[in-house]
C-alpha cells in the first residue's frame, strides 16, 4: 500500500499575499504571482502552496479554479504561527541600486524587524524606490521561510533620526575611525537595538560628532578591514543576531 504523501509537502512553493488568511478563505492570485506559480513552479489543481501575509502566520492552501493567467488558493490549515521578531532596526544610508536591493534582501533573511533608510551628506543616492525594495524583501521572505516582512520606512535625514530617536533603544554606530569591540558592546548593551551604517564615503566629521554625542549611541568597530556599505550592514546584523538575536540559541 503506497504511503500517504506528507502534508504540506516540503517542496511546496511559498507566496506572500496581501490578503486575509484563515481556514476556508479563498485567495485569488493573478499577475506575476500567478505566472510564477503556474509557469515556473507548474502548480496544478489540488497542489499545495504555502501562504503568508505578515499578520496571520503561514497557511497551507490548495490550488483550484486554475486558468491560463490566474488561480484561486483555498486555505486549509495553519502550518506556522506568526514569528517572534528580534527587536533590531537597520538604519542604513542609501547606496547604489543593486547594492541597496541586496541590503534589503539580506536584512529580511537575517531577521531584522525594521529597515530605516537614512539620508546623509555623502550619500550618492537621495531617492529610493520603496516598492522595489519591498518586492525584494517579499521574495527573500518567500525563500527563507519568514512569516513577516521587515517594516520598510520612509527615508529620513540623519539629524531627524537622531532628534526623534526613541528612549531605551541602543544605537550601535559602525564608525570606521574606531570604537568598542563588537562583543564588548553587545555584552554591555542588551535590549532593543539598531545599527547605523553610513554610505560609501562614510559619515563626515560633523555627522560623526553628532552621532557620538547622542546619548543612545554606542560607537563600535567592525574589524580591521574597511568594508563596503552593504557588507557592513549585512555583517552588523548577522553579528547582533548571533549575540543577542534569534541565532543565539542555535549554536552561534
């Protein structure tokens, strides 16, 4: 007697949707998402698709009403609750297209709660396509198993960020001129945190002085080498996750 296939199958595709999820709810899918499921993943009638929306956890659904360019996914059961997100913000200066896309993608994969673009004087980019960045985060969440997306905020100027900084949140400042060793800084400053990463040219002298003068700022070093802005952002989030985030209980 053949074994009953596992439900949901481990190979089931995952899809972010902006719709309510719950038992019996039918979610219409069209456009690029339908093309991905039907033409790329070859989803057929009755196949499983895992859905998440950032609010209701992950749900296993069955494909139905399949047509050439659209289909309906009917929620069957919740497979995972909404994840608990480590309280880490990534405040990063905008950098060139492609590199900032990478930052958004990896911030999602690594588990950041918030991505806050920060405009600085040496930034070579002064506008961001937030819809494009959000799409990169959605794709990253689909691939890495997240059930919630990082909150993507509108870009703010550095002086406004410092002026409105919330009490009780540490601001780890990646200062290329030097600071505390990262392990020391994390050990002495647990709790809600954020990383502030500058642009390709770094912060200027006045910006660095303003950051260091802020009561929440914790200047630290990212090691002996000069890192590109996107590398610094990714490394900083990964190191914090290993020390104080949700990697800490997984052998890191």
